[in-house]
C-alpha cells in the first residue's frame, strides 16, 4: 500500500490550483485534481505523472453543488482515503456597484462562497467517516476590507474565512484540521489585469509557501506572512478616505 499522503485540489487546472498541484506532485503526494475541462485535466495529469505517487482526475463544475460530494467520495475511494482537501476553485471579477453586473455578482457568490462551503461540508463529512483529515480554504487579503470595485469578491472571501473559523470550532474534537490561507498578490491570471499589485510574488514562490503552511497544519496565515500580516492590520484601521483612493 502506498503510504504517501493524498491531497484533493479543486480548480486545479489554472492559477494557484495548478501551481499547488505542481508543489504537491514534487513532494510525492497522491493527487486528486478537479477542474471544469477534461482536456486541461488530462494535460496537467500527463505533466505530473512522473512526479506524483498517483493521480486521479475528475471533472467538476463546483456550481453544480450536488455533484461535489460524489466527486470527493469517488476520489477518496480511488486513493484509499483523502488526507487533505484544498478548497481552491474561485473567480475574480471587478463588479463596481450599481453598474449592471449582477450576473457576475451572482457567479462570484456561487463559486467563491456557496461552492466553497459546499466543498468544505463534503470534506468534513468524509473526514468524520475516516476519523481524520485537513480542510484547507483559500480566502484572500481582500477579505480584510471592502475594496472599491471589488466589494462582492471581498465579501465572499470574508464570508468564507468566517465560515472556516466556525468550522474549526465545530471539528476540533473530530480529528479534523481546518486551515485558512489568505494570499496577497500572487502572480496568476486572476490578478494580472489589475493596475497595481503591491508586494507581488511569483506563483511558484507563493504556492511553495502555501504548501509548507498546509504541511505545518496552521490555522490561519496570510501568504506570504510578511508583509501581509502587518498590511492587513493597517488596512483594518485606515480611514475610508484613504482606502477609496486605492
């Protein structure tokens, strides 16, 4: 029996998910990778097949909420259990208020909040049956403060982070670890259209830090921890007049 740890990553075919898959493959994990497009999954699976101990690929549109638990359970069956589930799938749109962007607003809530919670719920149910497991939620520095033109994205990330806090309290006696990682600006397609990306780090560096923190089973960290731990505290106290200019 393969004793390598197993990790499932949602939204694994691009951005942070893809780079996290590469990090865990290089560390010899058994991988369960999910994404919306089969061709992207097949491409990534072929690239990582020589590194990961084992790879399972499953197509998953996380907004089909009822399909999430069955996909997680199938992956667990194929890998003889899951040690870590990384709730990573997400979208990021500029949605200035009152400008007719409700379709994007609803999509952001569906993916970043409803689907994220649905994935974590399915993971917890699985982990309780196993007697162990780690739920990793990807929130954001954007959850610290509502930012101009990105209020809905900020709200979904803040909401998911608060859910993870409560989940940690509810599962603390169940052998389940709950980790909340809040990245700053990590270089991916999600943020490349932004005019300003302070303290930017490469995707490789950012996800290496994230993988290290997941292995350490931390409860919560900003990524990278410095300078974002300090910046987050500053953001909480800046007056609206200054934040509005950002």
